[in-house]
C-alpha cells in the first residue's frame, strides 16, 4: 500500500463524523480520512483499501458479515460502555464521553494497535522536527497532565507570567488551539506517558 494509510468513518451523524475526523487527524496526522454516511457509500469506494473502519454501531449490526470478516480493522463507535456486549468481538470506543476521555481512548487504541508507530509509515520530516525548547516541553508536559499555571510555576521555580508566555508560545509554535490537541501532540511525540493524563 503506497502513500498515507487510509481510514474510513462510516456514520450517518455528520456532526459526530466531522468531530471524530478532526480528532483522528490530530492523533495521526499521516492519515487520509474519508467519511461516509452509509454502507452503500463505503462499498462504492474500494472499501478494502482502508487500514481501519470507525463505524457507528447500527451500521455494524446491519452489515455484520462485512465487518466480522474485517474484525481486526473495525472499531465500533458506541454510545455507552456497557452496550458493547453484543459486539464483544470488535474493538470499540465510547464516543459519548468528555473530549479529554475520547482523546485518551483514541491514543490508547493507537498505542495498543501500533506501539512505537509499528505498521505505520514514517511521519513526514516536518512533523518529526523538534519545534519546542526543553523548557517549553517541560511546561507542555505539565499542562497536559492537568496542572494549572500556578502549579506549573511552583514546580518549575519560574514566575507565573513566564508560564503564561511559554503556554502562548507553545500553542503558537504548534498551531494548536486546545489542550486536547496539545495532549495528542505530547503523547504521540513521547513527551508524556499516556497513563499520566
């Protein structure tokens, strides 16, 4: 398979699909992500070219034979953690949770399936470069672990204004607007252990 790995999201809920697409592109910027509102749309677009399918539960239930044959590539999007019992043979992610929790689930899934980038093409050079200073990396690590500015200042023995400046610089350098995006970046680049977020 040449080029970027492809992932398909199959879910009739357009808003949920767009949100998941954004999160996945933050978690794995090397992915090409296609979205489909129905199984018919997926089947019309070379479905076996995809590395993974993120699929609404009702679509998996209606097309069980297709997804069972591709069980290792299928991730079922569920609305509750206990509803997955009927689909126990599949990996699943509960999407009805706060953003931080969903980001953590996606990162756990990625690290379980592809530890140290196994089975994935290398990141583009621009994404491998070290962008942040050592101090900015320390600050970022504490931000994504949930520490507030005052706690970060105390831990690093620096002023509150300095923490705020570092925080602003980190977001600008990385082009990020949320702590969730920052969390994804920190975990994917090995700056923070996923178990500490």
